[in-house]
C-alpha cells in the first residue's frame, strides 16, 4: 500500500480536547467523503515525552495523520480528482481553518516497511 502522512498543529486557542473532538466528529468525516480511494485513515494524537528520549521540539505537532491507498497511482488519481473539484477543495480548506494552524501542515508520502520484532 501507498501511504500519505500529514503532520499538523491545532489552531491557536484550541485545546487538545477540542481539536480531537472536531477532528474526529467533523473533519475526518469530510475527508472520508471526498477521498473515496482512501483505504485506511488514522489520526495519531501526540503527547510529548518529558525525557531525554524526546530530543528536539516535542510540541511542534499535535497530530500525525496517515492515509493509505492501494497504490501510488490511486493516490495520484484521488489527488487529481480532489484538485479538479473546486467545491471539494474549498470545503476542505474552510474546514481546515476551523481546526489547524495551516502554516504548520507538512505532507509526505511514505513506503512502509515492517519487520518482525
């Protein structure tokens, strides 16, 4: 499978509980509706560790979102379909403004490799 990873921070003034509630009840439903080729969609809400293991700025992001597609081609078809529909892109951008500090959003694609423990 082909994976999209999105890292983001909640909008200023929004508590983590409000962020999670909005993401789960509103934003994720919208994303699921406008991204039909997506096979799996998870949100990982982050809690910084207060230890030497947590090097760097642990508060940079509040959530890491993962979206799986059957193939890279399906991902690109889904993205092209979304970008071609201004109604969907406008709705997505408007909803993101209710949730994210959009300047913090970082998007990556990834190839996942799993090993047995």
